C-alpha cells in the first residue's frame, strides 16, 4: 500500500511499532508480514515467533498477482481478509454432508470441497482449525502458499511443525499463538503489495525485491 493511502491512525500505529522494534534486517516481504501481524495483535513476540521463507512469500506474491485464488479455513478468517474475495466452504451445506458421509472433520471436508473448485496453485489461509492443515498436507493440493497460523494447545504447534516439514511453501509460527486475525493479517500483508494490487509482478518483486507496502 502506498504511503498516501494509509489512514493516519494506521500510519501512527506503524510509526510506534517501528520505534519499539527494528525489523529492518528482515527481507521485505517477511518484514511486511511480521509488521502487519504485530500491528494487528500488538504482540511483539511475533517478531521472533513467525517462520517466514522469503522465497516462498515472493512466489506467493507472484501467484496472487496472476490471480491465484485465496482459500480460508473458516468464515472468521475470510472476514478478516480485506484485500480480495476469499473462498471458504466451512459453512456450506455440502461440507456438512461430506463430513457426515465420510466421517471426516468438517474443516477437512471444507478443504476437499475448496480444492475441487480451485485446483492447484491456491493460497490457503488457516487460522482456525489444525485439521485443515492436516488435510492440505495429506492431499495433493500443490499450493502457492499455506499460511498456517491457528491458535490452541491441542496439536497446534505440532501441526505447524508438520507443515514446515512437509516441503509445502508455508508461513507459520513456532508457538501455540495465532488465530483468525493473525492468519488474515498475514494474507493481507501479501495481498496489499502493489505488485498484487496492480496485477504486475517480476521475479524478485521489482527493484531490490522490495514490495510497496505499509
């Protein structure tokens, strides 16, 4: 997002954030994501907690600029993504029916239905249910990126570790922290790049690989 487009309160929030933590050492996309998550949560622990792969993020920006679909695991995650329409099958009656007939969790059924619509190359945003991460890993989804940032104490950190170990391009964090707002913030940080907004992308993200963000 260009500086002139940033609301004054948001600009002041970023100024305060940057006065308290220096993230200038991070590559541009990793910094954009980390700052956005801290901005949304006011939690500076994310500076050390997020696991960002700049190459994977750059590839995801390229995919988004070319129109890659964005899929959310839950309605509250989809509602937090403001930069693009999002596919979410969690509340679909077909999801409930598939879950009931197959005996799989509803989040897993939602992943299956969404994948049948999008095919490979989507950006998946998981901020609510670890079973969505497990289904994405187990199925041949071939994602552009998986943002895996749910919160909780039961199997959450382990699911994130499994995602990192899967070889799929991912953006996760180490701890049990996360949630819908965090996952949506990470997605919006990438969607807010001028390269994505304008549908323009060059390998490396333009001059110096730097995206135009907040």
